[in-house]
C-alpha cells in the first residue's frame, strides 16, 4: 500500500471512558476498600455500608441507561431464586431470612452488564489499582508506626468509631504469633491482614497484565509481605509462573531481583520466616490453615454426606454457623462448603452455573476472572461478603463484552474491536 493510500485511510476511533460508569463503579470500589469496616446496625444484625453504596450505584447506572440485562443470567437467576425459596420453605431444617435476602439481593446485581468500552474498563482497573496502592501504603506505615505507637487502636479503631458501626466478627488485631508484640498489617482501612493480602495479590496480577510494572508493583509486594498472610501468597503462587512466562521482561526481572535482595536483607528483622512456617499449619488442628482448608471438608463429610436429603438439598440458609459451633474442631466457612452445606448439591450446581457464567462469558480478562474465582471459592467465607462481591461486580461481571442483539435492553452502536482476553 502506498503512502497516498495510507493517508486516505480513516482515522482510528479514539474511545472515551464513560464518566458515569467510572464515577459509579469508582464509588463501589472505594466503599468496598476504604469504607469496608463500616456497617449500619439493624437491631441485632448489621448491613455492610458498602452494600448500600453498591445498590445505589447500580440504581444510578440503570436509571441513566448505562446497564443492560443479560438474558441468560436473568434466566439462571430466576431458576436459582425459585429453588432457594422453595427448598427453604419445604426442606430446610433452618432458615435465616436475613441470610437468604442478602444472597438474593447481592447476586441479583449480576444480571447487569455495563455499556462499557475498553477505555472505561481500563479506567475502572486503574481506580482499583490506586485504591490498592493507598491501602498498601497505609499498611506499610501502619506496620512501622506500631513500634513507636504500640496501641491496638491503630489496627482496631477502638474508641475511634462506635462499636455498632464497625463490621463484627473479624480479627482486626492479628498478632504475628501467640504472645508476639508485632501485629500484622491490615492496611489500616481493611478488616484483616488476609483480606489485604488477597486484594494486593489481585492488584499485582492486574498490574502485570494491564499496566507497566514499576514502583506501584514494589509497594504492593512490600505490603503483601507485611501481612504475613498465606492466602494472598497462594494466589500469586498459582498465577505468577504463567504470568511470568507471558509477560516476562528485562524491566520486570530487575524489579524482581531488587525486591528479592531487599526482602532477604530485612527478613530476619521482620521475622518473615513466619510466612514459611505457615506451610506446616495444615497438619495443626488449631491453626487457621487447617480451619480454612481442611476442616470444612471434615464438616461436610461428618454432618452432611451421611444424609442423602441433606446432601441434595442442604440444611438451609444460615445453618453453617450453628454447625461450626457444634464441631469438636475449629473450622471456617469457605464459600464452597457454606454453599454446599446450606443449599445442597442442587443449590450448589445452580448457583455455580449462574456465577461461572457471569464470570467467564464474554470476559475481558479470563485471568482476572480465574483469580477472583479462586479468592471467592477457597480463601474465606465470601458467599455473603459484600466487599469482595463489589470488587467482582466492578472488575469482572459488569465488564463483560456485550453483544447488542443479546441484551434485553436497547444499546447504542459501539465499536466491536477488542484486544484478546488475557
């Protein structure tokens, strides 16, 4: 093609980010991170403040025409809702109406897809990365300030915020080990060190895929080490080998080498060997590693698989907590076990069909979808976690590449050019 021909070619269309979507999803992510400790008391119960922000943002985007209803998701949600309500009324031993209402309200938002282009998607990712950087920087400062200001309120906000307005049942002050004077950083704004480690691991994965690695990546890594948490590290161990092969560069190798030297130089002073020792926790029945990964399998085997009816239909919404309190060993409630225990095999299959379809159908980044799936299913009791729900909604579910003719609502014509999914 001659130069003359090239000059007559149409100029590429420059996509602009949608400001309404950016503001709304930015508010959702801000509330899910910086405001995640706050709750609204409702008698003996609490409503996470960020859930209110999420629902309000969805309402604003829907009212302004920024959302579309994905019909297959709508159908899957309908089938799931009918089963949950019917099984709860007819077959469950125990039903928490609040738990069931939370579940249906939160995941009803998954039927929506935003009218988002690549610029908008990248803008939403940038917002998350910035918020993760704020939490990482705050966490590093928090960790070292404790040596000159050894007050638990630095981690718990005790006496700073009235207790009813702080989300309950989280380990805000998490010592390095029993009797240690060192407290793991929780990023100041977040509820636990493990939550910070998971959010930072996700930020590192996003940084490697979508942005040029630099100082921000180093801050994420430093804060992640100071959480002394194995959950975020497990996520990185799963994904970094593949990401390194795909995105390896001399710049990244230099950053990794410098980081390794710095970590090695301060490992003894910061007692980073505690992270390595946590590998042995799976054999210790009183450890968090055993409670998080092994004990839930024991609970399902001991209490549920011995009964065909409960295996198929579960014990009912909210039943997991009572079951855990009756166990002779310590156990957590990761999403897979809570979902299976409360709603049975049928409910598990229906929910996972809806959830997986929402995560992977027309996903802009399969890698990010896989990462949040791992966090959601295995790294904690995330089924009713409004904070992680908001992150998944903003970064994955609402960002699916939409096909105009497949939506229930009309959509303006948009560019069909997209980069390949990572």
